[in-house]
C-alpha cells in the first residue's frame, strides 16, 4: 500500500496539484499552484468525481492568489474506492487520482 502524496509537475499553462495523504479516509488536504495567474480571472472549480463521472464534492474558489491550500472533508456516504480530484480554471484542467479507504 502506497502512503504519501500525489503530485504533478506544473508547466507554464497548468495547475500543479498536491494531495495528501493518499490514500485517505475522506479527510485530505490539497495544495494548488496556478501557473500564469495573470491570464486567469474568476474562479477555480474543484471536484471529487468517480470513474463514472459522478460528482461527490464540488467547490468554487475565488482566484485571489496563485497558491491555494485547503482541507477537504468528504461526506460519510462516499464509499471506499478510486476517485479523481479535478481542478479547472478557464481552459486549464488538471486531474489527479485519490484512493478513499473507509
């Protein structure tokens, strides 16, 4: 069993996602680093989805700064399984995997 973080590498037109711990029990922290925030205005959309595309968590975050760190608590009804954390802002979309163990 892998325990640690899931992290991606940012490019000039992307979103860096760091999620920990992974796997988790429905409580996790995400750190987001936006590249080229001067071109992004408005809001960042954060979703936890399953492989069927069903949304189990969604939050819109005002894009005030290029780095965001938040704790997420998933509802107790979300079952054990593989989920995806999808972050979008304008045309930029990044997704990372997350394992939920209840």
